[in-house]
């Protein structure tokens, strides 16, 4: 018996030492190698968000897949005055859809894997946010030039979305001045406001800071009359309104908040409302990860766990929001069966065009089919 206990002790103590050493090593690794510093608790949307009066639905499961297999991770779409639809794909192309014959064209190769928001330019062509290169202009002939790559001597990185105002100004967001596209989720985990909204005056070639300390500055849109600008703050689950004209000019206020997801791109609809794509950075039942510093460090150190704690690839939600900031409609794929990680929704010609970082097509939904 004593012999057995002794053998057990001899066996258990190395095992225990191993377990303790492993835990210590993990803790040290997490402490020293975590890419985030002093993470803050995330204020999650309330369990009964403003949209809860809108019933859950499966409207986004009824989309048609356009150009399936041809469009790699189309993060954003835009449409020009002629009705040509553009998207930037993750394999470096700007591709476009010709309205007449419905054909897609490999329009111009940018040779970049880091393109995000795009917008149609007033004088033809499009403007592209490239998280590495800055702001790019692709003219009508498909020729690309760099519009802006430095801001006050610092490299412009993580430009996320851009919109052109009638006076030629380009308003654009910088999602994070600390993290990049490849580790954007660290910005969510750290939950400190590193985002900005800037304005480029192309005639004077001057860039100015419009808003600072934003919680992952993402989509930007102008109102129909261009009297205000909206910027989305992804991990704050809200959008801000910045007045450009009128008696509130220069003032900033909350436009819509407590959204059922993190707002990504936003697009003005023909009737003056807005379509906002909402990504799902927090998985239901996993909110504790976003309130515990230790859990945040753990996920940040082992980023392969992001797909476990987030619902990015499990759900798709878009909302239609009035010019007063109130949610009018909510369209969903609640299980991600057909669509997930939808990052943009653009209304054009009675259809909604949806881009996603988890698809190889643009989804198209006739708006007559949804309530
Ligand atoms: Ca855009
Ligand atoms: Ca975006």
C-alpha cells in the first residue's frame, strides 16, 4: 500500500508540476505577448435593443447570388451616376457590373489585398480606401493614382470608408490608429477609441481632423441634402451625426445607438434613409469575454479563438434607418445559413446589393420581397 502511495506521489508530483508550469507559461505568454494593453470593458447593446420591436426574420436567406465564384470578399459596393455597380475584391481587382447586359467586368487590377470602402467620384471613376496605401482614385479609364498616403507627416493607415461631398471634400474614416486590417479585432478587444474621421480638401491638398477618439470608425455617408454626415463606430454599436450646415454646423451628436450589431458600411438610400450593415463582434452568451480583462488578453494572444467568441460568420443583419436615426426595417439571416459577415448594403433600382467578407458573390434582394 505504502509502495503504491509512494508510486502515485512520484507520478502525481511531476504531473502537478507540469500542469502548474504549463499554466504559468501560458499566463506569462498572455501577459507578455498579448498585443493589447489595458483593455477596457465593452458596453454591449442592451438585451432589448431599440430594434427589438422589429420581428426576427429570415429575409436575407432569400437573396440571389450575383457573380458567384467571381467576387472574392466584396467588402463594399458603390454605384456611379450611369448606374454601373463597383466592388473591390480581396484578390486586388475593382470589378464592375454593366447594367445593360448584366455582365461583370474585371475592370482594373490594383494589386492590393487591403481595399475596403469605396465611393463613386463626382467626375467619374471611384475613390478607394486601401488600409496600406491610403486613399486611391481610379479614374474613368481605370488609371489609379494615390490621392493621399500621409497625414501631417504620418503614414495614413487603415482608411476604412470615404464619401465625396458636393464641394469636392473627401470625408474618410480611419478605423484605428493603433491596429491594422490583419488584427482589427484587437481594437474591439482593447476597446479604446483609436478611430478618426478626417477631411481632405483636394484643392488645397490639406487634411484636417474632424472627429477623434472614435470606437473603430467605419462607414461614412452624407445625408440627401448634404447637411450632415454620418460616421459609424463599430464596437460602440452606434453612429454619430456631424452637422456640416445649418445652425448646428460643426456639432456632433449620437445619430442612432444600441444597434443590434456593430455598424460597418452605411449607404444613403434614394428616399433619404440609410442602409447600415451590422457585423456581429460578440457571440450571444459570450459577452463575458468582452467584460473580462483576462479573457480579452487570452483571446488577443490566441487569435484563432476569435471565430469562437464572435458571431461574425454566424449571422447577417442589416437595418434601414430614417434620417431621424430611428430603425425602420431590419433584415436578417439569423443563422448565417445563406449570408454572414455582411459589411455593406446598397439600395439601387429597387434592389438591395449586399457585400460580405465571407462570400464570393454580391447578394441581391428585391426590396418588393421584404416587408
Ligand atoms: Ca462606401
Ligand atoms: Ca468597413
